[in-house]
């Protein structure tokens, strides 16, 4: 058994089948990207304010809270919370405790002819339909109160508080407060 050593057999493996699969994949990717570019309708944004049926109607103007709107504060996704029910009038000047230094905070007292439960229901329906979440009801002193929270586009949480200070058969005295929570999102 003396065989002479022979060199190994040489076979050539073609890369063309793998290249064909890669080529088909590239053509299909380009085809679907082209279809996507042609058929894409984009995302339609809406700024429609919801209409709440029943309860108090919103006042046509937000002039009573105009001083609470500073340049870029509150941010554009928070500013729609500056609304009032109809038949509301101011019961004093607006207050901005830190006058722009530090976290934003603004409040003002009001009087309205509606009962307290309707004022709180107005803010509950209007703010929740605008993306705010009710996270607390009732003040520590027992006064009727609702606190709403929403993440602002400025990376801070914002809080709107409605606190009824007194109420009788003819009017309700209450406070509107909007402030920037010091905790980031």
C-alpha cells in the first residue's frame, strides 16, 4: 500500500447564489421604501378643543388669567388649562409668589354664580378632556378642592388646583392656581 500522496481535490464554490439573494433583498427593500414614500400620508395633528355637553360653559376669553401667562411659561401644551367658566369675575389681583424666580407659580381668587360642585365638575371635565389627570380631591382643611397634573413639554409636571374657599346659595368663591412642580418627568 504505497500510494503516492496526491494534492487535495480542488472545487470551486460560486458566490453567485448568495449574491443573487442579496440582490433580491436590496431590490425588495428599495421597492417597499418607494411605495412607502408614495403612499405615506403623514400624521395629521389636531388642535380641536372638545365640546363638553352639560354643565358650565367655558368663558370665551381667558383675560382673567392673562397675567399667569408669561413668555414660554406655561408651555404650549399646558396653556389651554388657563380657562374659566362663564359668569366668573375676579375677586382680587393675581399673585405670582416667586415673581419668575424659580418654579412658576400663579394664582387668583374668583367669584362665580354657579354652585361649588359645578365649578369643580367644570374643571374636571374640561381638563381631563385636554389630557390632565385628576390626582387629588379635597384640601387638608376639608375645603372642596381638585388637583390636576400633566407633563409639560418643558420636561416638568404642571399642576392646576381649584379650591373652593366659600359657597352660598348665590355664589361660590374659589381659587385657581397653576404651578410648575419641581420634579422633572
